[in-house]
C-alpha cells in the first residue's frame, strides 16, 4: 500500500485541480481488501463510489449509468490504453512491482537453445523488472531489443492480452522473445501471435519456461472447437459495449459475411458476457468481437463454439488459413451505444 499511498495523494491533487466532486473507483480484486482505506482517503475530499464489478483492464471503465454520474474515474492496477477515447477523465494508478533479484544461471536456458538476439516483453506490472532483466542479459553478452508499441499500448515492450505490437515490431531481428511476467496468460497470447519462440521468465518461481508445448496443446483443442462451427446455421455476432472492446464495424462485417454464406445471423450487444445469454437464444455458434481472450480462454464455459472474428474468417476461407492467427485489437470504434 505504501506505493499506492503516494499515488493516491497525487491522484487527489489531480482531482482537486480538475475540480472533481464525484468520482468512481475501480479496484482490481487483489486490492479490494483495501477498499475501506482507499474509500476513506478519497472521501475526505470527494463523493466516492467503488465499483464492485470485476474489470480486467483499461479497456473497461465500468457501467455507463455509473460513470455518467461522476466527474472522473480512478482505476487502479492498469496503464492507460492511449488510443481509447474515454468519455470521462480517467486517472490510472499503475502498479509496478519492486525489483526481484535473479541469479545469472536462470538465463542459461536461453544459451542452451542457441538464442543470442532476444526481444524483451513484459506485462505492465513487471515493467520495471524488464529493464533489470535487460541489464543482466546485456552483461551476459546477449543482444537485447525492446520493441516499439502501437497506440493501444502505453510503453515500448509492453504487452496486453489482446495486443502484441511490441513483439511484432522486432520480429525480424530476434531469435526468440523473453516475456517478464507471471503465469501463462500473456505468454500464450504472445506465442499465438508470433512465429518466433516465446519464453516466459516467470517471476513466481524465478524460472524461464518454453511454452511451446502449452501452446501446441492449446491449439489442438482450439482447432477442434473452431471446426464445430462449420455446420452452424444460426450465429450470434456479439458486440461488447466496453469502451475498449467496442468493435461494431467489425461485427457488422462478420454479420455480412455470415449472410453471404446463406446462414442466419443476429447482432447482439453485451457488457458482461455469460454462457446463458447464448443458450437462451439457441444459436449454434458465436462470433465474439469484444475481448479476444473470452473466446480463447473462456471458450470451455460455453456450450457452443465461440469464435474470434479471425477464427471465423479462417474457418470459412475469407482469410488464408495456413496458420493460426491471434485476434489482436489495434483500435476500437468510438462511442458505446447511448
Ligand atoms: S480487451 Fe481483453 S486482453 Fe485486451 S485489455 Fe481488455 S481485458 Fe485485457
């Protein structure tokens, strides 16, 4: 909380300079136990409501009925998505973990695999750690490159679960990527979006892992699921109204493609997708244009296949289907339905 306290003081100064009276706080689950302290700190100066809903990124500033009634949103734990046109001022209170010391021998795995040119990536929470790793790798004689981000990412080398532009920008120059993070979420996405091997430097157990086997296993399962949509007669094409997931034009493009196949399609909107939505509608398959990780990571929760737009296009040969293509969000359409 120490670091957050400083940032909260800065946010309070900023809010005062904006003359904000009412604010909405969005806290990630890990910070919800601090809700009382954080609420009390802000409410010494402003009217405050805390959103109880889950949110997964800066693509989601919550429910319009709530944010329309405040002067500013304060979101903890994520970095701004620069090319989103937020309808209200949003203050992002990022959290970057302190440096975790690492032994040099952790990196032997890279040399064993003949990797010399390394593209470094990280999720925003470990962004500072990435530069520590860069320094270490350079001292060990590796050539380290940090890629340029597109406008959906705030920092060079940063990745989101839906955007790996920092990796694409250096793909010609690296033998492999090293992602500084924890868990598999960002690594799976990075590997799905890249031809070069992706290694994860998992800071939980301080080990470098090659995730090729995980991704191969994932893809075998995924292709099976995608194939199930080939005979679907009734499709739901879903637009997620979250500000940073809103791809209405893409949804209508997919809708038109489905119609051109002589199949039936409807457009539906959601701001909190749930399996029962589609079960009640009794469609055979779903094309989901919101967060691509809903289709990829939560697909098993749904009875029918839930495809990303690009999976749909590959299945029905609107696009080349030589290799799996990850659905990445570069930019979204502005203006959620009002
Ligand atoms: S769209 Fe999905 S992966 Fe992208 S920032 Fe939002 S929650 Fe994360």
